[in-house]
């Protein structure tokens, strides 16, 4: 091995741009700022404004979208020139297998979830075809219209094949780094592998964004995320029933369930405001002016949204099924709730609404608990794991 470490980071966005992609960019940027020898190989979507803004700041080598592309054939040879390869969250399963079959001993996986298309029933109980807006498009971009279409048409069979490939890939990784103890337990239960835990970096750039006017003329509670079943926003809307006369509900996101949320909120008399494609200034303003956050997801490998809220000193009514809860203390820096226990969510929402000073104190403690994740030291912890790996 060279006197200094040369690292390649790989990630494919699968048609989306969320917490995993943000964490990969933060790791890469902070490694570069620290003078480390690191290159980024990525397939990012530029659908969202935030993604376009961030991608304009960096340079990266595009990963092939199809195994038939010439770059797919030469990629393993190019990666062999690196001392460490870090698969950051997810790359296409056959590509990942091709890499670890040859270079597994020097390939690490930074994991925030097991492979969701194959294991969605274990993670949150939903068929992945009903969860991802981009699944069909992404599948056909990787495997072509014919093969991709057949895979989707016979998805139960495809899912079993994906599980086999995924398992064979994970068993070949030289090292696994989980982004929480919660995720590490999934790794152990599914693959029988131990992993070290390094919490992910949380980008603090929103804090310096401009404040802009919002089209909400009353106090409001906030939720953020994709409009998919396992985010469980229906529970959050129902949690607002006791507050509906004084508070609005602001949801930032997009997806297939938008109409369902609007109909439910209308039926319950909840004043719902939906923000789609919010930029940094709008997100910062929404966080800053919110009374508190509700995050009722049925599954979160970590939970970047509650962490972002904490950096804005906001309390969160937080799902117990997440990694970020390991850093927060129930009734001190957050309120932890089983995501199916709507009455408890309502009770705790009423308490935060009725006692704003208590909500502010809880937000301050949440900030103290999460702040370290926004520092350069947190990012460098992953690099240190790569360095000490023999």
C-alpha cells in the first residue's frame, strides 16, 4: 500500500436524491478539504434543485448506468488502482458484485440500509414497486426495456434473484461500516456480518441560507419526506387533530400519495400546506419558523430530517424505528413514539404546542446532541476506519 491512502467513493442515486446522496457528497467534499487523495464515481439525478446546486460545486466520474456500457467493462480495472473502494450506501447489484468479486478485499460498504428493492417487506412492509416513483425508469435504464420490463413483470422472482446477488456481494466486502446501531443490527440479522458504527455527517449549509417569506399565516408543525407509504404521513396528519384550530401542517416532499394526504387533511379539518421542490432558502425558513417536527416513519436507516431539524433547534416527535434516536433522549431532546401509536403522538403534540418553552428547551438539547455530526471530525471518522483497516 502507498504511504498515503488513495480512495474511490462510489454511489448511484437510483433516480432520487436524499440523505444517502447528501452524506456521500459531504464525505467526499470534506475528504477533499482535508487534502485526502479521493475520487468520486457517481450516478446522480439532477431532478431536484438542491442536487443541481451541489453537483455544480464538485467534479466526479460518471458511473455507467448499464452493464453494457464500455465504461462498465473498464471500471473494475480503473478501481484496482485505488487502495480502498468505498461503496457509499448503494450501487446497482450486478455492478457491486462485479467489483467485489475481483476487489472485495479492499472494498468497504458504508451502509444506511439493506438493499430496499429486495428487502422492502422486511424494512417497512411495502412492495417496493408501490414505494418508488422512479423504480420502473431506473430498472429499465440499467437493464434495458426488454430485460427490465420482464424483471418488473415477474418481480417476485426478480426479488429472489436480487437477494441472492446482494447476499453474495455483502459476504465479499472487506469491511462494513453502518451508519447506526439500528442499521448494524439489520446487517447482522440479514447477512450475519459484524460492522463498525460511524454516524453519518449532517450538512449544516441550510443554517446559512437566506430567509424567505412563506405562504403560511399561522403557527405550523412540519413534516418532510417522500410521499410513500412507509413514511407514514397519514399518522402525522392524524396527530394534528387536537391542534387543528391553532396550527397548520406544512409538508415538504412529493410523490404518489399527495392527493390522499390532501383528502385526509380536508376530512379531518387539518390546514395542510404542501411544498414541492423546496430550495435551501425555503427549507431553512420552514425549519426556522416551525413550532416542531413530526417524523412518523415506519423505517429510517438513520433519519437525516430530524437531524436537520435539531440543527435548527427544533424538537421532533420521532419514530422509534430509526438510527438517529440513538443520539436523542426521550422526553429530553425529543419525543420518541412508536409510529403506529397515533394517540401518543397526539398527546405529545399537544404538550409541545401548549408549552412552547418546553419545546424550545427540547430543541436546544437536540441541537447539542446532533451538532457533532455537522463537524469535519465526524466525516473524518470514516476515513480513519479506512486507514486502520488491515
